[in-house]
C-alpha cells in the first residue's frame, strides 16, 4: 500500500469508527433496542463502551504502523511546555473523575440492575471544569493530541479526532437541550464548547443557579 493509500485508509477507519459510535449513541437506536428487547437496555451502556474500545485497534494500528517522516518535533523549551500541557490535561482528567459516577458511565451499575435515575430526573452536571468549557474531556484530549510530535499518520488521526469532537459535541448538545431546555441554552451562552476563553466562564453561584433551573426544563 502506498503512503497516500495508507493515509486514506486511516481516515476511512476513523470515519467508520465515528459513524458506528454516533449511531450507537443515538436516541433512535436506543429506542429501537428498548422496544424490541427492553431487558437488553440493562447491558446497552456496557456493550456500547466495550464496542467503542474494541473498534480502536484498527485505526490505532494504522496510525502507529504507517511510515511517515516527522512533520514537526517539539524541542527545547517548547518540548517542556508541550509535555507540561499534556501532563496538566491528564491530571485534569483524573481530577474530573470525582464528579462522575464511574460505574454508571461504564454501564456496570445498569447491568447489575441498579440503574441511576434518567437524565431528565437529574440536574445538569456543572463541575468546576464544566464552568470553563462545556465538554472538558474533549478539550483535555485535544491538548494531549496536539502537543505530540507529528508525522503524517498522526496528523490525520489528530484532524479526524478533532473533527469528531466538534461534530460529536454538537450532536450531544441537541440531546442536552431537549432534556434541560432553557437552562442548557443559558449554559451554552455563558460557557464555550471546547476552547476555554477566560472572559467566558461561570462562577460557582451562577453555575448553581443554572443547575437548579435544569431540574425544571422548559
């Protein structure tokens, strides 16, 4: 396979991954599964996560298996700054985990028959990181992604993942608007989606107000 052919195959593998991931996360598919096999929904979240991990080897193998000359390489002070930013992003992700129900996120709690309340029954989650960006995990992943040394396959992967984060965040927010109504629209106006801007953030008091308002979506 030529280098250009390999890069096209890499891009296609990420497109297929994103398409399957998005379709499986859609309300239409979830409703179809619930209609045909209501009991299956207990394991749906876990299956979704296992599938998401199981589909990664192909694009990752292409990313790191295809040859490619370096496009850029962080050196000196820039290398220190890039690695420091990546480390801060990883620490930020670990810090954010305390604000999530990990067993529910993985789907283990649902499989055990101890499903948490539905999203409509829960207030909007606005953790400290959510006060700066609406999708902190995506933002932190982008920092790690773009602070690495790059060759052509890594650049294709970075572009494809970044594009999916942009599209995926918009699809996700359609559901959040439908669930939380005006409260989420107010949140969107106050906080940027992926790239933090110091002049656009919520203080703790305003975040609490929006969270309280989300209990009664309009």
